[in-house]
């Protein structure tokens, strides 16, 4: 267990508005005035702290959110982007040029997989997909062209746990960047502490928590973030993945309740996972001792937030999974919808939605069953009642051994 406490870092982050407002003022402006032409020239030459030029570059409201996220991840700096994919794309393209290689975990979000598999090769960047739990396989894939090892702290959708300290050792030994998507595990895993060089999030999910916007972030060294924001060569500047300042302000407000929400998501998820297991179901949840990453996660995680709000159960086949999800929506357990981290429970069948970009034979290799149902557990106040409703749905589709 690690004793870094991200919630205290966020609590101690104080920014006031223009008139002493308890919330920072929203800068509703795309461009900024200069007191002199000299000052404008100076800013185009190099960054001047506290000086703003144009909101595609920096906006004060986005800066507040970025600084808060840097505290959450304990990184030197951060930037915010218009989506999680924008954060991934900009980071990878900042590091890699034509001829370079990326080693990626094979169990990753479908959008990331599609970017790696279908788009990067068009720019001469090759991606090798490996089982990153197998450190020898990772080691064997490293060449002089490898620039990034990419993985998710808790993988989508099978919830495998990445051994970040060991992957970091490998990366450091070969002067490679370890890039980690921490979307499934904000606040309870701190990848920078475990050796990651670049951490990205889809803020759309748990960090914002209200499923009302799309946003992303990159947390890294000050040097790397400055490279990304460089006026002449930065991907985050030149590809233009800017986040609207009103959205940044609302995400910053939600960030302050993240610790309470994750604790509640986790509490509800472990209650359901344990009870599903007692019913004889095949359950994927890293809080269960039966989960292959349970012991590792206990070593890596920050204390006090639980094992997260994501779980998956195997309904056996596609037809049963579909019937089960339909019944759950009818029983008001939650919504049949992609995404996660919402205050209501969301469920989907990854093989046909969020992982559908991954070819069937690859899905089979990684153990992604046709009947897998991924569930993002909500903030239900009475999880016992929710469990009874789910149990009824399970019985109705024949998943309960009588």
C-alpha cells in the first residue's frame, strides 16, 4: 500500500476567483490583450508564466484544472484536452516519429487499439501488441526503435493489473517512456509514483463523474508538457485538441468529490462482486482474492479508496448477455450504455461496443468472451436492493444455478 494521499493534495489546492469567489473565475475568452508589442513578441519566443496569448495554447481556467490534475497524479505538470483520445494521440505523436515503434498491452480500450492498429502505421509508426503481464514478452519486443511502452493501470475490460514498477524498470533500462492510461483507477493508483513517465485520463469517466462532457488530460514532467505546448512543434498546440473553459471549470468542481465517489463506487462494487461469486458466477473484479491481479494491486494501490467501481461478469454467450442487460435496464438497475464512472450503473457488452475495434481472433486470444458484460457500478445508496434486482435478472436468463 502506498501512503501518497491524492485527496489531500486536491483539498490543499486553492484558487480563488477575481472577486474572492470560492470558485475560480471562468475566462470566457479566446484571445488576450497585451500591454505592449514587445510583450507579445516575448511570449511568441518563449513561455512567460502567468501570461496568456490565445486559448488554444493556454487558458487560465484550463490551467487551473491542469494544475489540479497534476496534484492528483503527483506529476510536475499537466495539460487538459478535448477528449481522452486527444490526450493519447497528442502524447504518442509528441514522442514518436516515422520509423519508431510502440509496445502496447493487447487489452486496451478499443479506440486506443484502433488508433494504434489502423492510424499510426499510416505515419510509419509500428505498434506491437503483447501481453504486458508477461514481462519476458515485453522485453523480447523491445528494439532500438521502441519509444513507448503503453498500458492501462487496470485494463479495459478484463481488469488486469499492470505491474507498473517492473514495466518502468524495463522502460528505464532502454530509455523508453512508460505511458499509462489511468482512466479506470483515478486516485487509488498513482502511476507516476510507480515509475510511469506519462499518465493520461479520459476525464469523461470517473474524474468528472456526471457523464455530461468529453475531456482528457496528460500528466507528466514539466519538460514533456512544455514540449507538447510548444508554439512551433507541440502536438497539443498544433493539433488543437482544446477543451472549452466552461467545461474545464465544471470538471474542476467535480474533481473535489472524486475521493468520496471512488470510495462509494468501490464499496458497492466489492459487495456485488463477492455476492456474484457466491452465486457461482465468473466474476472479474480486482478486489476479489480470486482475481489474478489482486495481490499485485494491494501492493500498488493508495490506501482508503477501495478497488474501483468496474467489474465484469461472464454470461457465457452473447444471447444470454444481451437478455441479461435488457432485463437489468428494465429492472432499473441502470442503463445499457457505453462509458463508465457515472453516478448510475452502466453496462455494456465490450466485444460489441467499447472493444469492437479489436478483431474477433484478438479478442479470443486475450480471453474476452462473447458473453462478457462490463459493469460500471453506480453510487447506489442501497446496494443490497440493487443486488436483489440483479439476482432476479440473473435468474430470469438462467444464470443462477438452482
